[in-house]
C-alpha cells in the first residue's frame, strides 16, 4: 500500500480496450502489459467469467472493474512489505475502494451521460484530463490522517464552538438560496447543513476531496460544476467555494443563482467576518480533529473513531509521542498502520454496512476471509492484533467503531479497557 | 476607451525596489514568500500608516493551455503547476499589490481579484461567461509565444470587448520557451502600434520574487487607476466601485 509507492491506474474503453488514460506510479507499465491485462479480462468475459482481481507471487495485486458497461478501470499495485495487518485481502479492499472512488470522481466532473455513452473517444480523452488533479490526489492518498476515501465516512473536525459555526453555515446557505452548505477546516468538515449530511456518504467524501484539491491551489473562491454520482449524475449543480481564511473554506451547492460575484461581494463578509475568532480557534484544533480538552491518553498512539449512524469519522495521532526503546513508529507510519488495521478489521471481523463492492463471485484463492466472516454465527465486537511495530485494538458498538494503536509496551490485557475509555472520553466530551 | 498610459506616468516605477516601499511590501510577504490572504483578511498597516485598499475584478482569457491558471498562480506568488490540468470552472485569486502615486506620493493597496475560467468549461456551461463579465474592470488577453494561432486570435478576442470601458492588457506567455518561439518581436511590435494596447511577456524563472510580476501588476494598477480618474472627471465613476471599496 502507501509505502510501496502509488498504485498505477489504467482506464480503457470497456468495449474495445482503447486506452483513455493512465495515472500514478513512477514506472509506467509497457503498452503490451496493459494490452494483456485488458485481454485477460476480455477473455474471461467471453467465457462467462468476471475477472476481478489477481495477485502475483511477489505480493503484487491487480484489480479490474467495468463501470456502466463503458469504462474499464484497472489498478495495479506492486508487491512489498505491507507490515502490520497487511494482507492480500486488505490491499484488495484498498484497491477496490480506489477504483470506485476514481469512477465516482470521473462522474463528479463529467457526468454519467458522457461516460456512459462514449461517442467520441478522442473527445472523452480530452475531457478526462480535467479529472486528473482529483484522481492524482486519490492515488497519492493525499493528506495525512484523512480516511474518508477508505472508510466512506466524512472526515470531520470537532470544533470547540460548534453551535456558532452551525448557525453561520445554515444562515449562509439559506441566504444563497441553498439547502446545502458546508464548512471545511483543514480538509475536514467542521459544520454542515442537515441536507449536506443527507447526501450519499461517498458524495460527502468526494466533495471534501474536491474542496481540498481546490483549496490546495491557493485560490480564494470558485464556481465549479459538479455532478453528484448518486443524487444527480446527469445534471450539474454548482459548487461555490470561498476561502475565508487559509485552511478554512465554506461551500454551497446551488442552482443557477446567485452568481459567484454576487455571493462573494454580498454574502461572505456579512456572515463570516463576525466569526473570525471562532474560525481561528477551529484552525488551531488543526490536525488533531478534537478539541484540546479531549486529548488521547498518553498510551494511545493513534485513534480512528467512526460514527456508524452519521457516517462521520475523526482521527488523531498522539501529538507528543514519547521516545522509547524500541523506537515508536513515526507519525506518518502511525497513519499507515491505522489504515492497514482498519482494512484488516473490516475485511475479517467487522463487515461494512456500506457495500464494499467486493463482488460475490470474487474469491481470493489466497485467503478465505469472506467465508471466515460469513461463518460467524455472531457479530464480533472487538478484535486485536499484535505485530512487531505496535498493538492494535478494534471495538464496535451499535453506534461507533473505534480503532486504536498503542506501543508494544502496553500489556495486551489492558487494551480493551483503554479502548472503551477512549471511546467514552471522546463521546462524552463532544457528543460525537 | 481610455488611452493607455506609459509605464511610470502615474505610479512610481519599480517602487518595490526602493527602500521606502519595504514596510508596505512586508505586509504581503511571509518568510520571503507571498502571504496568503483569505477573503476575510487583507494586509493591515499600523494606524499611523493606514492606507486605502481599492478593489478590482480582472478577467483572464485565452484558449485552453495558453497559461491562464499558471499566470494567476504566478501573479499571486503561488506554486505554478507544471502540468496542464484543465480548469473545470471559475477560480479566482486575490493579489494584493502596494503602489505609490507619483503625484502627491500617496500609497494605495490594489486588491486585484483575478478571474480564471477554463476555456473548455466556458464553452460547456453558459453561465460562466456572464459571471466573469459581471462588473469586470479589466481583461488580460493571453497568447502563447509558442502558438501563433493564439496570437492571431487576439483580434477576435479584442472585438469581443469593444464598446466596453475596460482596461485591456495583452500578455504573451511561455516567453522562456524561446526554442519553440512562434511569434516574433516584430509581430508583437506591429501589434502594439496598430492596437495601441500594452503587450507584456511572462515566463522563465522568478528572480527576486517580485521582479517578474511587478511590470504586469504595475501596468494593470496604473491603467485601472487612470481609467477611474478619467471616469471620475467625466462624472461617471461607477458607484459600485465605491461600495466595494467600503466592504
Ligand atoms: N515554460 C512555460 N510553461 C508555461 C508557462 N505558462 C504556462 N505554462 C505551461 O502551460 C501548460 C498549461 O498552462 P495552464 O495555465 O494550465 O493553462 P490554462 O490556460 O489555464 O488552460 P485551461 O484551464 O484549459 O483553459 C502548463 O503545463 C504550464 O506549466 C510559461 O510561462 N512558461
Ligand atoms: Mg486553467
């Protein structure tokens, strides 16, 4: 996964195998290999078999998927040392999520019609270029600690003063004749209107990714056409985004009015200037996602907390990791390990409510993970994993899923208590 | 249409190089890079040095790939993308630029909001062009030195904007790619004379941080200010300009 370099992505027309684009990986696959990958899938098709994934002896992985009978996406990941919880199965989940996200992102930008009926391949190739910045961001797995692409839960930030921001977002959206408004701070949702939360989870995640990519370029506002993969795949809405402060962006989804100029000159300052200090406090929360009052216990290296009902997630890595012997994993490694452990847990113990897009006929010869999960007559509530780098513990309740990492020095029997306490600390302090 | 004013006729030329500009330029810099301002922020001077900020909307146009997005990023001191990612909609960029008027020595902050819309997006969706044109003060007409057709198309571009009292500045991009140069000095000079429009060029490494953008920003500021003075003299100064400056 991430540490082995970015996966390579290939996009072809499904009917004739004409390459539309390739992204990712420093070393491009030769054209003949791309042709063979497509050939294998086509051959399967002619035999009535859907080829959906394959792995090599060296741990490499290939995943295929056809969308709308018109576009085929292939992801190729070179093998390597995955580390804790890295299993062929977990990587497959990661790649399948990736293909689904890439497709959604193509729909977001171009709309389903254009992708569904390819009339002019050259034209489509050109149009697809406008998806590249977003796709590259998906492949590089962008910002540290952002999990939405994997969990399909909205990365959230719990602001110190949620009420004021909620009011401002509601009022701002309403004044622009929109029911969909959202405030994104450091790439995570700090407040959003009720309707925004009712968008499909993938859409919420995708829009956050889009805003991150737009905000990253340093522009101060924009008016972007977006198609919603679930809600409105054929009719574009307008996404208006305004950078209030560097790192804090407010956006709305709207129809033909108001114009960008009008919204910016008439609405932005009146609604947001009074909240300057609140916004700054929110920015100060930063990468941590949680208000300063809820610091994770010193023994916790990293946490991912998911609210299963609202489909939101918060993450944080211990800001002051102690030095120890053997040395603790770096911040960046903690994020990687947390992602691996999440994938490991949901493929083995905590099946996802949201379709993981693993096609039923897709049986991985190297693991019987699916049978394993299905063979349970009960629902696992907790799981743990001890590796050379850290200990990991997962916990689920009807409302939440919590995943945490601790140093090896923490006794295994203490993990369960630590996890339940962390969960109740965060939930009672923030109501998440 | 307002006559173009020669560089340095209204504003102190190359003011960013002189010592007395330092405290003003420091407000738009942060650790030797350009400071980023959100919409709620602006450069703040101490009370005894308070300066007025004047706001303008500038539309950047030119065909896909000519370098509109790159120009906006460069003028704002942001990282210039080295790949061509088509712009899918409208993106605006704020550029703050201090200037000193020659007459009276008054200092002003120009807040230039650059409006960049991908050419293909402009064609695909009807609402983008009116939105870019709404209360616009200036247009930057772009051509690329590596693409003669983009230069030849300038006349069409200019006709689109005749009749409106707007500052028009022509910018040739990719001047650094002289190996692939497709537009000659003579072409440019002839054009300048027949159209009486300023033509500036962009491209190449940025030398002292501000030096590469100063000629263009000063040219824009100078012409915008001139346009306002002419309008004020004829009593048609747009009231919207004032309300915007108040916010
Ligand atoms: N060498 C050089 N390359 C440039 C210059 N300006 C732009 N480019 C390159 O030209 C390509 C296209 O630039 P963009 O700014 O993205 O083009 P655009 O006009 O915004 O295009 P659309 O958004 O599609 O309308 C990019 O790869 C830039 O790196 C320049 O002055 N010098
Ligand atoms: Mg562009």
